[in-house]
C-alpha cells in the first residue's frame, strides 16, 4: 500500500494578520479616550494654580458639567448610529422642567406623579418625532427642527402667560420635593459630587450593553448602515428608529427633571443650544454623521472631554468665550480622526 504525505497548505495571502494594537486603533471610541486623557493633563498644567489634578472639588465640577451633557448624549449617539438626528433634545430639557414646575406649583401636584407625567410627555414627543420621520420619509433634521421651534415658542409664550415672567419658581415648595431631589439631583459627598453623575454612568452602561450585547443593538447598526438591506432580512427598521427617538426624548425629559429639582426653578430658555453639544459628544465619541458606526463609551468620553473644557477654561483664568473655539476645534479634530479610524476598520475586515 502506497503511503502518501499531504503537504501542508500554504497560508492564504489574502488573510491579513491584525495585531492587538491595530485592532485597538480601529475602535470608534479610542480617539475620544485619548482626547479626554490629553485634555485632562493639559488643564492639569494650565490650571495647576487651583490644584486641578488633585482637588476632588475640581473633579466634582467638571463631572457635573459632563453629566449634564452625557445623560442625553448617549441616546443621541444611539440615534445617530441608527441614522437619524434629534435637534429638539435641548429644548426638551426646558419644556420638561417647565412642565414639572407647572404641575407642582400651579396644580399643587406631588412631585412624584408630576415626574411620571413629565416622562410620559417625553414618550409622546419621541413618538411624534419618530412616527413623523418614518411615515413621511422627511429628514429627521427637518422634523426635529420643527419640533424645536414649536417647543421653544410654547416654553416662552406659555410661561409668560402663566407667570408674567419667563421662569417658573418655587418648585421646592411642592410636596415630595426633598425625596425626589435626593434621587435625581442630590449631593453624593461633601466634595459636591452630584447624583446626576451616577445617572450619567448608569445610562452609559445600559446604552453600551444595548448596543453591544442585544439584538436591538444589531438593529441599530443595521438601520443606520444599510436600512434597505436590513428591511430585506427582517430588521424592523421603522420600529427601531421610533424607539430611538422615544429614548432620546425621555432622557431629555429626565434631564429637565434633574435640572428643575437642582435649581428649584426653570427658565423658559433652558437647554436651548445643548442639542449641538449632544451631537458633538457623539461625534467626538466616534459616531459618523451618516449613521451605522459609533460608540456609546466613546460618547461618554466625549462628554467628559467637553465637561473638562467647560470648567478648565475658567480654572485656567482664560476668557470663557474661548470655550466655543475649543468645542469647534475638538469637533473638527474628531471628524478627521473618526474618518481615519473608520477607514482603518474597513481595511482590517
């Protein structure tokens, strides 16, 4: 019996061996992480007079600011990965806080049922935005911009008619205020860390889990990347996008509740302009404006970065108007870096 020896097959030249460092550099969140580290140590130098690096009170300040951005930026990032925008997220903060103030101050409602109604209001606005976008096929930019102007007008005109001024005061006089404030906007320690930081971290963990570990996360990527192909294989694209709009509006309503309980009042113009900050956090975190690519963890670091910039400029005793310049520079650098990371990720496949 003849004995044959099989030669070992040569390696396929089409397969590229990718090392750990190369894989790391294809992650959408790596740019935000490196940027946050760089900005932290930059302000540790420029704001060394106030002990930026070692003072817990400084950390409490910038994490408080970052939490204000990050709580809403996480669902905004998910929505952008799903291929849509929500320009009404900022004004929803003011609308929700004003609604809470109206229910507790003018209707003498306990804070807790008022909070439930405010969150329900967030669901309704999210449904209106989402259903309008998927049914009419209009760009979400246009639909949510219209919602922005409607809510802005209602906030200003409605508050003025009710109170004769552009704010609702004395929310702390309502029953249930103290317990609600402790849960939503109380202090964690004597260094003035806020409970909202825990909300920010918790929402980030839930968002990252949804995106990476659930079927819904796969639907989000598919809806934003190749919606037509996704529909053909049974992905409920319309339902996914509607849910993302609802999540965004509800977290904006949550942020309105947090702000109203913390400030004990709410201005009619509260939140206006933050919609762009949320988008910047998401883009810095690795989200593409075209959808289908991004990271919740990166968005977390993006919010941290902007929070550090907001406080660091003041602590460095610079003109606070430079904040906008920093935000624009960070956005531009993030877009360039994300484009590079995206191209590396495609080549590594």
